[in-house]
């Protein structure tokens, strides 16, 4: 796997920071102030305005160093859209970094400006995978990047606790394409978790299901999602734990929050094992396994096997069903990809002095 030239990696990092700063300014104008608000024993930043009427907008945890730094620099941030457009153009045309298709980029941009990431929503799926090339500094094959939908995830507890909401989702999406409409949930027609346009492009909202399987067919009410509900999914809490901030190479750069790449890789192994055996399920499984193997290779190339081993250990220790899913996901890979992935995972486990019973190739032996 080829790494990206250092000059472009440096440029990407600069763009990511400038996009985060610019989005912070657009959300929080100088007419207001930041206030710390205690909620259930933990402090959070809120942005408060008193004119024309008093409003308070959720910002994020007070102990988040990225947010704290931008609060301090709030009045120093300048809008540099033209300059950032040039950076994006250079990174995509000369650096050959991955960019989304224009429509997907516009959808994510609109949702970002509406506040989805500020309210701790997370971009997941293949659209998130597209951002890892720049974040990791490697070139990922285009065949693994095709998609016809955009997925967002948010914890139900967070959606209830922030006491804030994005605008109505349909209105946000209509600014991109007026043919978007809500699709009634199959088990609860009064709620909507998916939106689809005339070209059958979908935007879907998901939330973790850590309870009984009986909740998997129910739509969860999400107060922060502008009238949308969310589909509960098993294993999603693992994927979206401790996400990262990065930038999508679209227009002047779109700041996004996505799963950590090592969690994405292990999660894809798990969900690949759960796919149905029909043609649609098989196609999705092959894509899951391709993305998992590519990210495992990328993490090895960038010497991040330790990070991969840490999250593998976390998933492995969640119980027999998790271990079975991971083993099955690895077994479903093509032979060469499986051997390379298992070797990288073993190297990572050795580097953190961790031995996993029944992990392929370890035979339960303790790490030296």
C-alpha cells in the first residue's frame, strides 16, 4: 500500500484544522458567549446569545481539549474559504487523495452545517471510509469507495441529553435535492429513519442497540435529529466509541466526525459475518471484507498495529458471540487477505503483550 507524500499529508492536516476552526466560527458568532453548564456531574460548553432573544446552543464536553482550544481562539478565527478550496483542489488533483462524489459531499456538508456533528452525530459507512485516505496518509483503491447512501449515527442518550436539535431533516435535505422524502419505518409508520430522493439515494439515521433484540425492529425517537428517528443496530456502540475529527475533501473542505479507522476495520469483520446469504447480502459482505482488509493493511503500513490490537482485544473480550463473529469475518476473507490481516493483528497483540484465547494462529498460547 502506497503512502501519500509528506507534503500532502501536512497539507491535509492543515486543511482539517482550518475547516474545524471555520465551522466553529460559522456556528458561533461574536454576538454571543460560551458558558460552562454542569449536567449530571459533568461540565459542558454551551453557546449563549441574549439578542434578539436568549438562546443556548450545545457545543460539547468541557473536558474535550479540541473544543476548549477553539473556545480560547474563538475571536481570532478568520474565514478563509477561497484558500481552503485551493488546498482541497491540490490534494485531490495533485495528491490524488480521495474525494466523495459531488452529491454525497453536498449532503454531508448540508447536514454538517445544520449541526449534526456539533450534536455529536457521527458519519459512518463507506462515506466515512472515504475520509481515511487523508487521515492515515495512504492511497486506498477506488473500488472500495463506491456508495449510494449516507449514514449517520448518534447515541439515543446523547440525543436526549443535549437539549438542542438540528433543523427539520427534510428541510435540510431539500436544500440539496427537493425530491427527498421521508420513508415510514416498516414497524412504526409514524416514525422515519430513512430519507430517499427520486434517484433512490438514501440518507439513514442509526443508533446503538445494546438491549434486547426485540428493539431491533423499532425506531428510536431522537430529539436532536430534527424530526428523524433512528434504527437501532447491534455492534454500533463499539464502532462509534471515541470517534475522530477529520475533513472530507469537498468544495472548501467539510469537517466531519467519523469512527476511528481501527474500530471501523474490526466492526466490518463483525458485520460481514452477519450478512444474509442472498445476492445483496453477499455483495455487501464482500465490500465489508475489502474495506476491513484495506484498513488493516493501512494501519500496518502506518505502524498503528497497537491501536488495532487494542480495539480487537476490546471486541474479543465482549463475549463468545463477538469472538465468533470476528473469527467468521476473517475466515470469509480471500486467503491472501486473511493471512495478511491475521499476521498484522497478531503483531499488534504481541506489541501490547496481549494473548487472546482461540484467536486464529495463537492457539491460546501466552504472549512471550
